[in-house]
């Protein structure tokens, strides 16, 4: 598995709840694009998809590129809104 593919899998699996993995969203796609380099630089020691990757990103939040930090914020906002909608049903 290439390192780029591993990075994308880590971001997709580690950052998304299992129920939304099959769904694609603009925020999730932006997250993968913006944070792959940060994953490779800061968190590639951790296996893709594990909770260690998400913890690594949290620990290194101040070191993340501006694009990655913005993408993470947008993704979290989208996930919060999605949860609110699904809870209202």
C-alpha cells in the first residue's frame, strides 16, 4: 500500500464515524486533500484508521498547515450538523 493511500485511509477512517464512511462530502474530501501532507510529516508512524492518528492530529494541531486546520474545523462542523439532523429524526 502506498504511503499516500495509507494517509488517505487514515484520514477517512480515523476522522469519520463508521456510519458515515460510505458517504462522501465536500468537507471530507477537502480534509483528505488538505491533510495528507500533514499526516505524512507528523503522524505517519501510526497505522491508518487507528485512534492514534486522530490523537496525533489533536496533539499537533498547532503544527498543522493552515489548510489542514481549516479542513478539520469544517469537517467537525459538518459532522456536528449531520448528527443534529439524524438525532431530530
